[in-house]
């Protein structure tokens, strides 16, 4: 327990009054000194009787940068008392978390805005109890810390980029078939290569081989890393690509310097939580089907061995070419490589 600034003023008033009383008689204890002295005694007793409070925080949901969420804190105490309550906010979180109120029988709330990607902590709660006159204060710490995750932003991909991503799964489906399951009657649309000619000749009807479906079991591998301080940009690129795969019903096997995560189509949060914790480090699996790396001031993406930049994969509304010349160069390179089949000798996605 300690005196506040107002409390020190009160003490000075009382001391001056007592000194005057000693020098000039009891009449010097006027109508100001006695009430102040009484207030000091009452205030000291009020604050001294405050028992250590308990704080229970209702944490906000995880979210994305620039989102605002509400934090609720319930203060429990043996008896209500006036106090100033302040909830500590880590870097990356912004909000006015200081509230003046009578606590002990209810909850307080404030808004917090997420600013930057990454894990961030809220708390502990600092409770400064004071008397009704504001002469004494006593500080308590309660509530512990609560972690919230600020996910990377998710951008939009161009139609071509989405098609290239989907083709990774299509390629797996056509080249990695499941195990033989059984023979069944031919139905329209069955591939001719699945017809079992010997059994068809015996039965007189077309019979095809049926295989177990491995589409849902085969995840596309995505590996992420950055050694150039571009962790936020790399996390955004990886989140955009991974969520596009998940939205298309394609599982993802994600590796990065912080670990490994497997996620199915309904588990987008697992990928976002992983990428919210992304730290600097090299790409752990350079042979992955999708590789995202930050280097030399740029974010590069490799799809099935072909490298480009993330900016070139964005939807037009999200990213515009630097100049008409860049657009012409990109178009000419695409035609040469994909239509005419001529190698250009240029590395896709690297600016001039």
C-alpha cells in the first residue's frame, strides 16, 4: 500500500496543520486539517482491507491483421472496491486496455485490434485498488497470460494459378492409383484401360477392374522458408496457396522451419496456425510439389519444378504488372514455353 499524489498533499496539509497547532494552539486545527486527517485514516483502512482479487479472462478469437475483437475480464474479490484495471498487450496488438471501475462483482471489456502476424499475448492483469478519495493505492497482478494467434493474410490467386495447383492433385490421381479392389460391370465413362478382357470374354459382358480411391489420402506437399526477413510475405503466399488447395478438397502436407502440419479440406485453421508462427529459416524440403521461399527481396513460388514469383500468381485485382513491358515479357515467355515448347533461357518470376 502506498500514498498517491493526492494522498501526499493530504499528509502535507495535516503536518502543516499540526505544526501550526503546536506553535499557535489548537485553534490552528481548522475545518480543513481534521477532515483531511480523517480521510487519510479511512482511506488507509479501505485499501488495507482489500483482499487479493482473482481475474478470469475470456480470450478473443484468433484472427487476421486489422481485425478488432473484444476481450472480457471478470474480477472476483471478497468485496467490491474501486480500481484501475489494465490488461497488458504484447507487440502486434493495439487497444485501450485500461478501465476505471468498481470491481469485484462483474466483468469489464475492451476492444483489441490485431496489427501483425504471429502469436501474441494478452495479460497479466494489473489491478490498482484505491480508496474512495484516491489517497492510497495498492497494486495486484492476476489473470496470467493468454495467447492469441494472428493469422497471415490470405490473398487471391489468378485462374491460371488455381488451375496449376489443381493439376498437382490431378497428376497424383492419374499416376498413383490405389490398389486393385474388385471386378465389376462396365459403366459408361469407365476408361478402356480398366477393362479386364479375359473376364469379359468369359462372361460375355464388359467387366472392368476397380481400384481403391486414394485421392483423399494423397496430400500435396508444401514447403516454406525465408532467409531474407520476408517471413510475413512468405506466410501470406503459403497461406494463399495452401488454402486454395484445401478449398479444392486437396489435403496439404506443410513443412517449414517451425515444424510439420498435415491438414485436410476442413482443417484450414491448422495451416493458418502453423504459418502464424513461421520464423526465419531455410526451406526444409526443396523437393516438395509447392515450394515458397523468401530471398533477395522477393517471394518465389515453385510449382512442380517451375519457379515464378508470388506476385505473378495473384489475381489481377490483387496485383498489377509493374509496366506494360513486364506484361509483354510475361506473355511472350508463357507462349514460348507452354505453346511453342521453346525454352527461353529465362528464369520465370525474376525481375530484370
